[in-house]
């Protein structure tokens, strides 16, 4: 795929190589995970413990039915298994300032609870919808500072060293940092690089339109089918993208956007 990446040394005076553009481009990745680490508090606010509830009476336990690990967590049909070659139909909505695609009864998310999207179709298009929705949700949580960030991370991030690194390095309540704004960054297209039954590599192109920097960047991320849903796999150091680079055009990508 020709992604239009500039060779080192090309156009040294171009705004693409200037710090302002690089900062804008990196926002796509940093606000998703690193921004979350820098801005959330390091634990629950204790609300759950402050409202004790009487446990309801339970019926006699029945013999548990074995769950199919390939079945969606909320029973969403897997749907089409071929790689999408055109823009999927979607209803777009804003999460913070980022437009995300949703088709709850087809591709997902089948549920969104406390801002956490979940239940995506076990398909290439389901992996695509999960990728974009998780990006947006984590970016928005970095702005809102959830009371229990560990729960947010565990719900959307795949198990592994990357998730462990994030959970181990959440700041204390006394830590603080400025939150980077996601405004001026929107999805522009996609390419599914690889798809297997339990994993996918989804390459998303973003349009950057910020003061001093306008153009495209792309980031490829690995998704894993885990706990009957798609989860974002982090690198060992907690990075959400396998790669994050500038591109000149959307050649090689399926154009797709909500704004």
C-alpha cells in the first residue's frame, strides 16, 4: 500500500516536519492512552462502597451453560466475514469532539455504558468499529477523568504487558497534567491490513486540521478477540499504535468519515 510517507530529509522546511505538526499528529495517539495516564486519578472515588445494597434473593443455581468464545458478548451476529472494500453504513455521533461510527444491531457497539463502548460483531467490520470507538472513548475519558480508570482500561484494553504497564503507572491523586484537546482530528479512512479469527490489524487514517498543521496521519493498531469482544492491544510500553506516520493522501484507504 502506498501510504505517501515522506522520506527523511524531504521538504525540510515543510510544516509536516515542524514541531507544531508533529505535536498535532501525535495527539491522535497520545490523547488516547498517554493522555489518559497523565490526567486520570489513580483509583476509584469510593462511591460504589458508599452505597451498600442488599443482595437480591437468587433462584436455585442452574447448571451453567458453556459460553462459546467466538460468540459476541451480547449475542450480536458475526455478520459478513469478508474485508470491507467500501465505507460501511453507520450512524455517526460525537464523543467529545471526535465523530464515531455506530450500528448497534449490526457491527456495534451493542452497548455503551458510562461511556464505555462494548459488544462488537466478530467480523472485520466489527473490529474496525471497535477500533474507532475505543480510540474515541479513551480520548474522551482523558478529558473527563473517570473515577475508576482501571475499570475503563480493563474493559477496552486486551490483557498483556501493555495493559499491565498502564495499570502500574497510573498517577496518584496529587498528580496533574494538562489535557490535550482532540479537536481538529477526525477519522478520514481505513484499511484492514490483516484479519484472522481472533486478531486484526486495523489501519486508520486521520485528518488533522489544527492551527499550523493540516493533512493526514495514519496509525495501525492490533485488535484481539478476547472475552467475547474486540479489545485494543497495546505495545509493551503502552502505545496504542503499532505505527503512527504522516501520509500525503488517502491512496490505499477506503474513505470514511462522519464530519
